[in-house]
C-alpha cells in the first residue's frame, strides 16, 4: 500500500472510528464521528509512525431501505510523525516472552480464542 504523495510503503495501518453523534431527521441524518489512524511506513531503512486524529462530518440518507453516506467532509484536528522507537513493553519493562502477541494468519490468538480449526 502506498500513501498519496509518498513512495514509502505502508507496512501497518490501524483506523478507528468512535464517539459517533447522530442527528436523525426521518430518512436523513447528520453524523459526526471521531477518527484516529496510525500509519507505519518504511523508507530507506527507517520506520516512521504517523498518528492522525480528526472527525468525519457525514450527511447520510436512507434510500430503498439502506442507509449510506451521501456527503463527507474530513476534518483533520491533529497529527504527528515520529521515527519508531523501542516497543512499549520494553519501555515499561515487561517480559516479552510472556506477552500474548498478534500474528498474521492462523497463528493469531483469535483462532484459539474462537476454537477455530487452524488447518
């Protein structure tokens, strides 16, 4: 994945939406939602972490029984870009060998949690 105006590959991306305010007007609604994103990039051997926070201001309508966004404004309230440092657990002195760590694919702890066959 490449970000607009950047050639650095994105190697991690988390996007969270929270604190949704809905002002309902029959078959239409005005909606404000907060967003926070963390974007990890690698370029020339350097990892950077970008954190972005803001709001979506949406106009939604119900058409043929389905709700959808008919207009969106994106408000950028703050952002920060840093070179990656040490992991949090190292900073606070946690024993990494005892941490339950996420992984891509069937070795992720979710599969055991849900008792899903890993085959």
